[in-house]
């Protein structure tokens, strides 16, 4: 193995510490703990384990281990520059293919899901996802990858015409893919998904161009940014009427979320140390659900992945996944200074972390496996560059 766990010792240690805590939540040890640590409203019996739904927590453990295994395998890919570059393009191609799939379902197959009638989010592009916001995050990661690839090509050119010499086919493929992703993203009408995509893509593009410090004229860079803005404006004009209308309802949506978050914070305050158990929010929240939060919907998620971690695992252990991602971000920033001129994987990983961090403040996209697997693959592929450094600094 090119990327051993010794090179990522702190990240590996935190991963196994969090794994051990999830296992602890499954054990029948409730009677051995102070009653105040396992508070439930109305003196409801907390059961024999820390988790109020051990079966769902066991599935959460399985998902966590699968993410860890995927992360480890993608580190091996990222440890080789050529494989890392190819893998990044493959991931981009997968997102482009899913964007095309979503557009076909919407325009040619009467707005269906898996070629069958939808039961939710009619009138919005959702691809293979039930939720438009999850699909939007998936597309936003793809847009970030494409922006990193385009930025690397532009940043590595000494003249504007160099873009069409040697890499012409690749440049056209990436640009066409970005257009398809952008069209699908606009038609999801996901407000935060669109904002996160813009932030991640602009960050990836800017870092890719500026870090290379080539002799490309500022006029060429400005032209690229202006062209991108014009394309996005055209897409908004053609397909973005629903998205624009939904932007006008941001304040009312924020008020609904604020009411929900206040009740979630009460849950966290009741079990700040141990949490309710992995994936237990859906079953614990009805004990706290009251007006003004609507009773017309079943609230299965917190709509904020940070709060979801603290509800499920407590404030201390629930912060461990955030600490792992922070260490990944720091490692990637180190690589931005150290990596060679043609490595877009590091920049794409930084942009992907920005996308995930932003959209997780108001939604649960990273709690959906289809998004989380892509997220992990992109981040690990970029972080694999640490294994290529001869200094082999410990992270």
C-alpha cells in the first residue's frame, strides 16, 4: 500500500475512536450509567443501551465503516499522480452522466424517477435521488471537480491559444460536462445547492489558476470568469424561473428551520455527552415535536448535519467527524503549496469540502450515501498526495 495509515495517524486514530463510541452506544450498559445521562421526556424508558434504536445505530456503524474503507482505498489511488488524475476525471464523468440521466428523466420521460412515477418533488430535476437538495449537492461536487480541471488547464497556459493545443479535446469535454451539470443544477431549484456549487466552483477555479502563477494574461482570466457568469445567467434565464421564485421565500423557510433548530438544540441539551444513538433522530424527535414546527410533515432529519451529529453522538464524540474533515482540509492546504502544477485533485478536494460544509448547515445531503460516497472519494483522492511527499510529515 502506497498510503499507509501511519502517514495519517491522527485521522486514523479519530476514525477508530468514533467507531468505538458507536459500538459503545449499542452495548446493553444503560443500567450502569447515571440516569441523568440518558434523559428522555416524560420519563420514557431509555432502554438497555445508550441508543434508543440499536438497529438503526448498527446500520450507522456499517455506513461509517464503509466510508472509512472507501477513504483508505481512494488514498491509495491518490498516492499515484497519474492514477489520481485519471480517477478525478472518472468521477467527473460519473457526475456528468448522472446530470444527463436527470435531464432525460425530466424532459423525455415526463419527470419520473427510475422511469416510474415520482411520489415527491414533482416539477424538479432529481435524477436518481428522491430529494432535490441531495441531487444538487451531488451535482455541486461535480461542478467543483470540473472547475478545478478547467482552472488547471487555464492556469497552465502561457497564452490564450494554448488552451486549444494538446488539451483541446479534454477542455471541450470538461466544458460541455459543466454545462450539463449546471443545467441540471438550476432545474433542481435548490437554493443552497446552487449557492454551495458557486462557492465551491469559484474557489476551485481561483485556486487552480492562482497557485500555478503562470504568465497567462489577466484579460484571459477575466474573460473566462465573465464567460462562466454569462453561461450561468443564460441557464437561469432559460430554466431558472422556479429557482428565482424560491429565492424569494428564503426568509419564510429560514423561520421554519429556526423553529426546528430550537427544538433540536433542546434535544442536544438533554443528552450532551452520549447522544440518542446513531440514526436515531427520526424516533427521538417526536418526543420533542411541538408547535410552531408543522405537524403536516414527518421530520426524519435535522436539516443540519452538524446538529445531526450532536443529537446522535453527543457534543464531544459528535464533533469527531468534523475534526477529521478539518484535518483533511488543513492537509489539503499544505498540498496546495507543495504539489506540482498539474494536480487538480487537491483543489477539487478543497472545493468539495467547501460545498459539503456550506450545504450541511441547512440540509442533510452528506447523510445520504449516494452523496457521501462521492464526497469521500474526492476528498481522499486529493489527500492521497500527502503520501507522495518525501518528507512524509505525520497528519
